[in-house]
C-alpha cells in the first residue's frame, strides 16, 4: 500500500510497523482482502479463548447486522483514513496471530486514544502481545501525534494486567461498570501513558531493560 502524507496533524494510513529484534519478526499491518481465510481460521480457533474479553451490546442498543469480511476490512480502513482509529493485525512468521487497535482517537485539545488487542491462544506466553502493544503505542505517541494512550483491562484478565505491568503503564484506578463485555457491564482497571512519561524514550526501549 502507498504511503499517505500527514493530513493536518492526523496519523497517516496505511502504515506497517515491524519489530525485527525478535525472530521471526513481529509485524503490525492493515488487514487485506486476501487475509480472509487466515483471519477466519484464527477467529474460529480462538472463539472460546477471546469470548470473555469481547465487547457486547447492552440491552436496548441497536442491533448490528453481520458484515462480510470484505466490508469489515473496508470499514477498518475507512476509520483509519478518517483518523478515528489505527487498526492493525498482528503477524508473526507470515501468519496472523491477533489484532491490536488504537481507537477512539480525539484530536484538538485532547490528542488521545485508547488501545486494545487480542491474541491467538497458541502463541501466548511469548511476549507477542506486550511487544505488539508497545509498537502500537510508540507509534501513536510518536508519528501518530497523540499525547496520551489508555488501556482498560478487566480486573480478572491477569495476562493483560501483566502486559500493562511489564510496559510500566501508569495505573489510574478502577472504573466501575465501564464497558459491556461478554454480556454484562464489567469493572476495568485503567492504565495510561503520555509522551511526557516516556521522556523521549519508547515502550520498546523499556522492554529491553526488563
């Protein structure tokens, strides 16, 4: 995909991020239409694994109709080009193993967004989620032009809580009944990092010191 110039301070899209310090390299890239078979496989194989952490619609919310994979990719691309999100799939060894998103991007006086991710259960425990989140947040606070990124994690999601701890994200406390997840309003612990917190460094650099 061709590079796009900066648009009035907005993050450019599409963009590919790479961590070559690990073997095989970890790559964050936009989903493509020809990813459908790989994408459907990893989502199917991990349906039970990701269900406890997946957003759901609360009672009374307008129903969302299922969309094709083609439309799903187009919608992600449209959100990115509108500077509302930075949606990547996580690729390791040429295989899609998850997804990491910057979403809810607000510009003007706020310059902030939130990050979320999910990972194939078969590759957990290898630091992939930690490095993918670090790559995404470093880009958001750097070339992406954001000042603050937050990550909200269910209190019982021990793996993700360890990711936030390894990255040294600031614990901002519990938000009660913050998001509708897996069929109910769930409490979340909120973590955040600002460009000042890093003092010119990066989250990837923090990982090298752990």
